[in-house]
């Protein structure tokens, strides 16, 4: 398998694909036309040396992915709104994007950090070991995360998003396994990928459990504050693993990637051909896959 460097996400009736500083959102409109918007995004930090510092790059990539993700979702949703706000200005849209990212982060911290910590403290009153309470907190966090992912998969709209998520992965796998990017080849490619955001979040959960086990101070408030302060470190370490997994053929790395790949069986679904066409359009807007396959280390069948 050959590393391509492209990644993306599913949006409402479409797919976003990103390659370096460019990303494209392809959406199938209600009239079945595929519309593609390509955007240059320099990022929140322009200095390449800073952007490539290990651990720091993980935090930067995480925040930038949130920003691009919200923008892409907003763009895709605009084709399905009953009433368009034609008079919206770019400044207002940027403000709304920032506000949405901020609210999303707060909700994530509340649901996946504060809630498990609070519940573990309540249940842990019968436990004499703070270590056991920390393990309980980690288990609760994992259960809440997996339960949330599984619960929303039952919603019809989310099912379609998960199908587009599958189309995104299948396109990347198709290219990285040396096949021409067409519907037939994409259809037979895997819908699981080691560089998926689902895998990243699961790795975050596991690493947070390991790190939080070391925080055994008396003060409950101090323990919680340290958990929040260490979130960027945990995100950075998790990104480094996902980055390694996307480039490595090691059996050990593959074994560590298995839980994330298994979880993707929930967060991805098999797409239909129309969805694959949308994903292909998104890839081709930002990535020259033909040139990629012709490179010396490519493995074209």
C-alpha cells in the first residue's frame, strides 16, 4: 500500500476531500447534479517548521479539521435548506463557523470528559482505590463514546452520512492500493482505513485512560483540571499514532489499529454507486491520482 496523504470526511449528501492546503466538497443536489467547491486553506499556523513539530502538529491538525469540517457541513447543508439566507456575509459565516467549533468542543468536553468523571466519582465512593476509580472513569468514557456512535447510526440521515463515509474511505483505499479511480474499483475496495477520524478518537480514549492513571493526587478539582490541560498532549500523541499507522505495514501497528477498524464497521456503511461518484468527484478536484499511480513506488495492478 502506498501513502497518498489525502483525507476527508462525509458531509450531508456528499464528501469532503483534503490534499495539503486544498480541500473540495462534492455534494449531490436534490436535482441529482453533483456540485463541487474547491477551497484553499492555508491553516491557522502558516510557519511550516512549527506546523511539523511532533505533538504540536496533531493539535493543529485537529483544530483545523474541525474548522474545515464545519465549513464543509455548512456548504453541503445549504443545498437542502428550505429557506436560504441570501444576504449572509462572509464575516458572519466565519463567526458562525468559529462559534460552532467552540460549542462542539465544549459539548465534547462535557459529554466525554465531565460526565464520565462525575459519574465515576459517584460510583467510586464505594471504592477505596483512586486507581480503580480512574479505570472506571475510562471504561465509562469508552462506553459513552461507543454507545453514542452506535445510537446515532440508527438515524436515517446519519445512515446516509455513514454511507458517504464509506465511499470516502473506499476511494482512498482504491488509490493507495494502486487501482484506477473508477466506480468498479472503488466498489470492491475496503471501507475501513487506519487514518480515519473514528480511529483517532478511539485512540484518544485509550491514551487518556493510560495518562489519567498517573494522575493520582488527592484533590478532585486538581485532577480534573489536569485532565483538561493534558487534552492537547493526548490529541498530539494520538495523531502521531494515526500518522504512523497510515504509513506503516508493521503487524504490530496493524494489531494496535484493529479496535479502530472494528469501530468503523459502525461508522461506515457500504455506499451505492451514486455516492461513489460523488466521492470520486471530490478526490479528483484536489488530487491527481493518475500521476500518483505513475510514480515509481506505485503498485498499479
